């Protein structure tokens, strides 16, 4: 029997409700029921990796071990060329702040760090790595990676999205990510691209 014929329930290695809904809707046509990691374990694994791939594997393995089910993990972040790739894997904790003010603090720090950078040198991209593991000891996890090219604006724009979306101008447009609808964003974003790669890979294994 194929992979998807056996495993319909998959744990998302994240506590982010928005990500659960977003990923769950995309994977539903495959018959996959995405379950929150919080149903099995309260603590998220410490992200000690030095790359998006390493952290995604750590998170997927942790979710598999806690649940006994296949797991999907995402590690993503913003790379800014003028900052030598920062904030990178530290995107979610760039300003060292947790809780409800985290996004605002991260965006404020990014604007401050980019204050003197001229327009032509403000290129950036969102990176996303998705890892799908069948079990905690899976020797061949599915790994999908995608990038979303753009640049950093000097003033926040838009009310949608989260994280750095208000500061990320999408390449080839006059819009920031926070000015896109959820549907528009998923069609072109780093996560949307990586999810489409994952869907193809899962169908090939099925």
C-alpha cells in the first residue's frame, strides 16, 4: 500500500493556529488530516540547528516521537542581503522578544538595521524548508525548499499576514506581502511553493 493510503493523520510540528489552518486546507485534497502538535506535547523542541533544514528535521522528529504519527515541520525565515543573510534562522527571535509584541519588535529592529541602506541594496527573500517524516527514525524524510524574492521597504504597508510581511515588497510588484489576500499569498509565497513541491512528492510516494 502507498504512503498516503496508510497514513491519513499527520502532525504539524507547530503551535501556530494560522499555519495549521493554512497547511491543513492545502493538504486536505490528499485526504490528509493535519493535527496540531499541542494535542500530544506542550513543549516545542529547541531549535539548535544552524540551518533551516536542520531545524525543520529537529521539529519533525520531535513531533513524530511525541505522537507516533507522521509529522510535517516547517522552518522559514527572512534573508536580507545587506545584513549578510540576517535574520535568517533567527527571524522569529531577531529582536529577542516573545509574546504578542514579537512581530512589532522584529520589524522595528529590521527597519532600524536597514535605515541607511540605499534602495538598490535592499534585496531580500523569504526561505521555507518543509520536512515530512513518516516516523521519528525516518532515514529518508521528504525535504522541500522554496524561496520568495523581494526587497525591504522603508515603511510598513498592509494589514494582512504576519511577521515581516508588512516590510517585504514582492519582486515584480508594487505590493508588500501584507497587502495580499491569503489566497494570493499562498499562490506565490515561499510556503506555498514548498507545499506544492510536497504535494507532488507525496503523490509520487503514494
